[in-house]
C-alpha cells in the first residue's frame, strides 16, 4: 500500500468512529467529570492537613494524625531506625515537632507516635468495616520521594484473607505510613508496601493494613507512656495474652487486669526470656508462637535476677 493510500485509510477510520463518539451527549460526559473531580478535591482538602511527614534521620515516610492531641498512626518500618524512639514530624502547615514512638506492632507493620507539644491538630477519621468495599474509589496521600502532600487515586482492588487491602493507587517510597482513604475522606488503610518484582518500581499493586486492625491497635496503646512498646497479640485470631512489653528488652510495661498474663502472675518489670525452652529474640517471636494457637506453653520469666518457668494454658 502506498503511503498516501495508508493516510486515507487512517483518515477514514477516524471518520467512521466519529458518529460512535458523537452518540454520547457531550453535556453528559462533562456533567460526570466535575463530580469525580470535586470528590478528589474534597477528600484532599479534608484529609491532607492531618497527613504528616516522618523522618528518622535515616529515612522518611508518612503518617496520619488520629487525635487532636497529636497521636500519629504510621508503619513500624517507617520508625524502625529512630534513635531513642524519637522522630521528627513535619505538618502540611510547615511546623516541625519531635515525636516519641509509644507502640509498635511488627506483625501488622503499625506504630504510634505521640507529638511532644500542647498544640491541637486536625485529624483523620478511621472508617468502619462498612466503609471498606472492593471496587470503591480510594485516595492515597503521602510524601513519595520526599514530595509531601502528594495525592494519588485508584480503586480498592482486593481484600486479602488476613484483612490486608490491595489497591492500584500509585504508591512509592515515602508513601509508607500514610493513609488510604475512601470517598468520605475516612482512613480505610495504612499504606505499607508495593509488589515490585526484581525491584522494578511500582507495578500498580500496593498494600495497606486495614483500618479495622489499626483501630484495635490504637485503642490498646493510645495511653502508653513508654517508647517502642508493643501489646502482644493484637490480632483477633490469636490468643490475647494481655501484656504490653518493651519491644527491645521484652520487659513487661503493663498487665491488663483479668487477662491471661495477670492470671499467671506476670508483673510490671518482669522480663520474658523464652517460651517452651526457645529463647525469645524479640516480640515477633512471641507473636508468631501465639499465632499458632497453642493449647499450652511454658514461659520463662526473669524477676529480681531469678528465672522461673510458668505454665500457661490458653
């Protein structure tokens, strides 16, 4: 086919398609776009003042202010390298604060940070389970590559069996810890990871910890006064041990009244050493053991420089 004839064919194809496009009234198309656009504008305007950038000196991420007093929800991996449990927090208003890590949950990649200030802050509301629906439009706000206040959009693609949310909204390094929001501006998830085979960058598959899990984590730990503590067994599917421990030393920081830990006589200041004779290297070891839903175990506890073995029946 000669070039000029090819050009004519292409032109004919365009003309043939014109009536099909024209069959949809232009006024209808224009009427649909502003509604979606306004939703994006409203969600950003409502939620972005409560989204912060968190820096540890070795990296940065994002977070959501969930209480007017300055309680921030983020990822555990965002604050993991914080020295002394202290981080630097920057708001969209341009103010900078020192924050202290008061709780972590490695299994669900969650952390709580409390700002050292008497200032009051705008907040993000957490969604109920009814507000988390596959197919719904979602919005992510964060600081990808340090670009604070960045908005991306997509849909909620899937809810995994463990409750994790999957989305095609673009997430990049720095989005970690920031909110995944529904059309009402409610936090439905805490962005935490992307699927990136061979380190090839964003593939359109990102993951977030569900607001249902985050809500339980916040309620269990919002009154903590100690840094880097973790409430053992925050997942509803695992036995509730009812003890809050320092994530580094495994020293008991608090025991819930009437809990399993209280029943076996654990006290504040005790240190968890081993379970069934296996040394506990960190809180994740104990959580992993509890997730197997054992019927019983022998817990080795240090108190006043003495070791004791205590049988626990779950």
